[in-house]
């Protein structure tokens, strides 16, 4: 990583931590059976259509947000064809990392039961979006820069597969038992 990229990353990390400090959200442990709506953050190169179909068949309302480094039009062949799916890129975020498009801003104003972040730690745009989305329970992969972001942190290697991480997350969500 070049010096300029490290500097930009540190600035974005500073903006993320600053935003986390100012946000107030009601944290609540939500089990898989008690969840009605899920938000999945992923990198657009992953093929999560089967996972999303399974979740929808089990009665969950799924909103999937994919992030691509290229323009979203080039990712058309990797897109899940569902109605609650969005593909975003760097152009959808301002210099201060706030969403600049209306679709992403509307997502940050909604309320969800579970947020599942399947993105790589280097994808700070989705981490910032994860901080902004109002979800009662947030899950994601462990990284020293984003410990405060998630309620349940899953220990995985740097080269994890998004489908495998999703399988583990759903397994742990099914283990959680809460009072109805």
C-alpha cells in the first residue's frame, strides 16, 4: 500500500470512528427465528443469490447491498435479480464517506433486525455504511480496526469466502435463543 493510500485509509477510519461515537442505536440481541429483516453487505464479485433465496424462502425480508470498485454497470452479470438488491460504488459516497445517492440514504433511514457484513476489511465504504444502517444486531468478520462496529464478531482468516462466513453467521444466529 502506498503512502497516499495509507493516509486516505487512516482519514476514512478516523471519519468512521467519529461517526460511531456520535451514533446512538438501540442494541438488542436478535435470534434468527426472531428476525424479520436482514441487511447483507457484500462485495459485488460474490455470488450470493442462492443464500438470499434461501433466506427469503424462510420468511426473511432481505436487503442486499453489493459494493464494486468498478462501475455498477460492469457488474450486471454478477447481480442477484431480487427486488431488495443494490449495487454501489465509490461514486455513491462523498469525500466524508456519507452516502451521496438517494437509494443508500433511504437504506440508512430504515430499521432492520440484523445486519450481516460479509465484506473484506479493506472495503471501508461498506464498513461506514454498516455503521450508518440502523440495525438492532450487527455481525461481521473480526478486524482490529472495526471491533466496535459489530455486536457479534466472527473470527476468520484474511482470505475468507463470503458464503462460508454467511453460513457460520447464520449458524450462530440459529443458536441464539431470546425471550419472545
